[in-house]
C-alpha cells in the first residue's frame, strides 16, 4: 500500500538487552522478526534502545544477526546500555547507525532522538536546535509528528530531567505531537498527559508485568491505534483502528460526533473467515471484509448516547483460532473534548530504576 493515504504500520520490539546466543531474549527477538516478516509486514521496525547489555562487540554481532533476518526496513535508537563505557555512542554509531535522525512517510514525520547525550539523561543544545527545526518544518508541511526516544517521560522512580529536557518539554507541549514511543521502562504503559500520548514498550530482556513482545503502531490520517502483542498470544491479531481509543484521544477530532464506520485490521496466518463486533452490551453483529486486511461496520448515530462506549471486535480464522480487542471510545454530538490525564496500566513499583 504505497498510496499517500495508506496506513503506516510499525513494529516496535521491546529492549532486547542482548548478551549471548541461546537465551530467552534472543528467542523472543527472533520471534518478533518472524512476526514482522511473515505476519505484519510493517512499513518498518523500530528498535527502541538498550539493544545490547554492555556495548560489547560480541553483543553488537548478535544484534546484527537478528537485524539481518528482517525483510523490512528497520531503525534503532540508542539506549543507556548501548553506550555503557562509551558516552559518545561511538561504538553504536560505528556498528548500528547515527544516534538521531528523521524521515517522512505518507504524511508523517518520524523523529528519532538520542536522549543520552548526558548521563543519565540529557539532550545537547545542538540536537535540541535540530529537533525544534524538524518539528516546525514538519508542521509547515502539514505532516503529523511521531517521536521515538528511549526514555519514557512518565517512568516511576526516575526523574525525567537533565540538560535539554526543559527545551524538550517546551517543544512537545507547544506543538501538536501524534505520539511519543519509548522503551527503557521494562513494563508496558500508555500515558495521556492531557496533550500528548506516550507509549512505553515492555522490555524483551527483562520484562515486567507480563510476557515479552512488541508494540504494534498503526497510523492513518487522524487515526492512531496501538496495541501490545506478547509471545504468549495465539490466533489472529486484531487492531481496532477507528474509532480512536479513549486513552489515545487528545483532541476534539478524536471524539465520535455522529454515526461512523468502525474499522478493524486483522493479521492472521490462516484465512480469516469472519469478524464480529459488539457495542457495549448489544448483540454481536458481523463486520464486512474490506481491502488490505480491514473489516468494517457502519454504526448508526441514534444508537450512541453522549459519553464513553466500548467496542469489542472478535476475529475467527479458518482453523477456529480467535483473536480480539476491546477498547473504549468517546461520543459527544457537539464534538467538545478535553483530555483528562491518565495512564494504563497503573504501575506503582519497578525493580529496574
């Protein structure tokens, strides 16, 4: 799907923390590669930092073997473990890539930041100037902005502060940012601060709160959809792409005003035979197959009262395996909306920071 209005799909593995072959994190990393190659076929894969544990050459060699199997383009962030005993990220830049950069794709500007230019967290003046210029240039071109960075602004028991961070906050709080995708936390969380959405992907090397896996990001026009897929999950992968999930809503345009077409994208190794949806406690109804793995259903305005509702989508493939996703969405016929800061799941402790 190379049309300008086609979706952009990104697979984001959690922090790998690679040390040596044969360990569980290596097995999971290869599983993510298989998911990207054979199931999702994303536009690109974004490694989120802490790709290796101690910045040793042998660890970068192991990272190379994993990346070499990818059939899709990929990028990598630098994490704190990637620069161990190498604060200038010289080994990372020699073995992997530059530590920050940007590119545009189908109306989106993807910006990759290096948040490790000071210890334990910081961004240089030069990178801040570059970052501000990238954001402003993207907005002038009517591009929607997605930021990838290793550090998660809302990690508990860690202060998101250091050189350049006040300038970072000024930029993201005064410009419209679609999403900020992060690693570093070891646990999965989505946070809405009332203006921006930040998403932390669970670590693959040392996962907390559940099984390791990857974040799936889907962008199309004003739609933003995201979910976490763990290695323990089986069956079709279902992602509701419209309406936008309540937690991801940051502006009035993300609220349903009237009747709409519900859209879900389903990835499955076996042919999907049927997809059903359910609004709140109503009976299940069938969705219709659309192009490129999408399933759709027209929802009448009269059935929706003002407030939050829930949509549940279930897919069944030809071997009987099922996949589903449930999420809330907001309805207001006037289109008024101000986001209430919140995060999910609630995390009150971590052993890594």
